[in-house]
C-alpha cells in the first residue's frame, strides 16, 4: 500500500515516471486481485489505464523529469498516445450501456428500484425514490447516457454539453452508490477529450497559482517511431484494442 501511494504521487509529479508508473501498475493490480470480496470492475479499468500509461510519454512535458532535463521535452506527440486513452475511457461507458440492454434493467427497472428505495431517507428527494416512474426514468437515462456520451465527447460541438451532463451524472452516482473513487476519476480523466489548447490553459493556471515560470528549451523533439519499433507498436495497439473489445463479450462463448 505504501509503494502504491508513493508511486502514485511520483506519477502525478512526473518524477522517475517510467519506474513509478510500472510500480503503481503492479502494486495496484496486486491489491485489486488479492481480495475477491472487495473487487469492483472499476479497479480493472484503473489497472488497464495504468498499464497503458507504462508505454506513454506522459512525463515529457510539465514534469519534474523535464525540470531536471529540459532537452527531453517533446514538442508534439502522435495522435495514438491520446487516442488510446480516449478509447479506453469510451469503452467503460459503452460496455456499461451494453450491459444495461436487458429486460430486467429496461422493463422491470431492476435493480434500480431496489437501489433507490434504499435512499428514501434522503431529505426532499427521498419520497420520490419510492415512485416506479422515477426508477424507470433513471434506468433508461443511465442506459442512454452510457451508450452515447463517449460519441458526444468526441464531437467538438457537443463536447461541453456532454461533459456538463457527465459531471452531474457522476456526482449523483457518487453520492448514491458505494463505488469509491470511480466517479471522481472519470470526471477528471474525461478531460482528455478536450483540445490541447484547453489543457495548455490548465497548465498555465497551475503555473500562475504556484508561481512557476516556464523555462525555455531548445529541444525540438518529436516522438516518431520508425521501422521495427513502429511495427511492434502497431501490433501491440491492435492486439490491446481487440482484447478490450472481445473480453466483455466472453459470455457468448460460455
């Protein structure tokens, strides 16, 4: 647990990043798997995301690693490094929506009816949770949200609205259900769908708060893979994507 905590802080700061993210991936996954009674599928998502980050240049800008060696700064990165993260996040929502496409969820409002009745003690809203139409509304809304939100986030036009709805959705689910850090992780992680300029403004804001002056670098590095490395990375990405797409449908093989 201590290793997991320390490595997560080092990943956040971008210090000894490669070693830190590998340590985090191994320790978190071990913690996740060692006790079946506390397992959540959201933990599998965190393990998958941290596994991907072992291969990404997430420390090549605005990190302590770069602070120590400015020449390693990357001026640009390939689209796949951001695209694979969007893919992983989008799958979480989409397959959650797929899982809700069943008679119990849509036409019996189950188990939503049971979940809501456990919250009848809430002030003001509690009495509504006993109404059947509320359970049906929540069931259908959750299903439609999960199936479509990733596609709306990919659209520049609808992205702000989709993100606003996403925040409301996760705040409500975070307050109602014991699903740990997942809602807050998704609220922050889905910012990856926004433009590079948006993230540059966030970094500029952080610099302003902590009075960090940007040091100029003479580096003009670009992350371009050629030859064998390019082929190997392509095979890895295709294999990873196929596994992520097929594993949720494993029940078809049973």
